[in-house]
C-alpha cells in the first residue's frame, strides 16, 4: 500500500480539485507517485475523479475523524480509553481480536474497513467518510458464560447516545441492530475471548451509516438508512458520545448484568408484541408474536408451538408488517 494515500485523501477531503503538480510539490514526490497513491485509494473503494488539466477531486467533500474531537466528546471518561485511529484495515474486530495484550477500553477506529464483518460470516458495507466503523475491547472479571445479554446492552448504549444527540426515533431489533423507520442504521458484532469461567473480554464492533451514496444503500439486501437522512452529526462527536455511553452501560452491565437494562431495552424494542418471521440457519422460517426478552437477553416468541425461547446465535428476526 502507499503511505501517501491517506495524507492525499486528507487534502482531497475538502471536495475541491487539487492538481497533481501541487500535490507532488506538497509531499515532495513525483506526480507519478501521487498518481499511484490515488490508484491505491481506488482499490479501497474510494472514488477519485481525475480530470486532465485540473487534477484530482473526490465526488463530494468528506469529513475524516479527528482524534481530539473524539476525546473531547467522550468527556470526563476520556482517560479510560486508548484510542487508535487506523487509515485502513480489513476488519476492526479482527484487528483487535489479534492484539492479544491490548488494554481494557482500547478503541480501534478505521477510516476504511475493507472486509467489514456481520454475524455468521456476513458482510458489513462501509465507505471512507460515509461510515463510522470501530471496535472496543472491554475486559470483564466474569467468564464469557455470564456475558449473555451483552449484545443487547450495547444496543441500549447506542440508543442513549443517539438520543443525547437529538435522534429520538431510533429503535432496536433483537438482538442489537439499530433501526430508524424500520431501516438499519447501525449494526453490532460482538466476539468473545477468554474462559467460560473468567476472566473474559469482548470485542464490540459497531458499524454506523453516516452518509452512504444512494446506490450503495440500495445495494444492501435489507432496508438501510444513514444518519444524514435523519440528522447532521459530526462523526468525531458521534464516536465520542457513543464511547461515553458504552462506558456507562458496560459498567452497569458488569455490576448488575442485563437485568438492570432489560426494561429500558424493551422500551426501544422495534418488534415488541408484533408479528415476526424468524429465519433459521437451515433456511426454515418460523412465524410468531414477540413477547419480550428474558433476563439473560433470550428472545421470547409465541408461536404455534407455544412460547419459544431463541438465543442470538440461532435466528435472524424480520418484521412481518
Ligand atoms: P440479524 O442480526 O438479525 O441476524 P442481519 O441480517 O441484520 O441479521 P448482521 O450480521 O447484523 O445481520 O449484519 C449483516 C447484514 O447487514 C448483511 O448481511 C446485510 O444484509 C446488512 N448490511 C450490510 N452492510 C450494511 C450497512 N452498511 N447498513 C445496513 N445494513 C447492512
């Protein structure tokens, strides 16, 4: 990869034309080197217009993360976090899972995530300047067995963060997608490390749509929405506020478990008492009426077979109305 790609993208972020010559002078390299670095950006899915006589330009201005702004927005708890901003990574979750000795509350955020992951091998789509993708490592004294309900707890933190930024109509789809108007705004992927008895650690991955181009949103195989459609929020501020609320919720989860957050989770639940379809891994499909969640985050659904319990690994939920 070219180490100049991101410094050049920082310049192009203003959305204006920058000539190859001016960029070459600024970075003290040849125009061919600039051209190669721009080509590398294209392999990352970043579209760069190149116009003879005018230079290079992004289709629109983009806003890149500013570490100081993130720390400012976290507020008092900023000292808890170790924030690492990467230009480019395959997956922030995979990267953090591989950092064996990483400190508690390490947050890795990437400008570009090339192989973002969803649950069960699915893909998370993101783009430079149009998505917020980060992972947070949280260490627990308890074992991984006691972490059921964690992914629901994380959903509560995301909703609290959105509400504090003035977005009041976000809801949760069990176990933890964030929806607005029934469309997916953010996804969460949690991977656990450690023993069942403890101690354990969770890598909490979050993907947030900021302002994805229409064709990208439409290419996603389920209804999706981005934050700009709802409200203009600076992504550094968004990340800081998310981390602040994650710190609060994860501390409460560690002290009391999901039970202390359950009633709040139910208030945000998009499909409470609604008819749903559950997609099973073998392709079968069960219909039923959602009847809340248990104290450990298990989904309760009234089906033709009576009240059934589903754990997060078992099904994907879809609304029926
Ligand atoms: P569930 O969490 O209920 O199993 P899910 O299909 O939403 O279902 P996830 O693993 O949470 O699964 O997320 C991956 C899925 O999300 C992808 O298969 C795709 O349908 C969708 N998706 C991928 N990228 C985005 C995005 N940027 N915005 C919204 N949805 C996306």
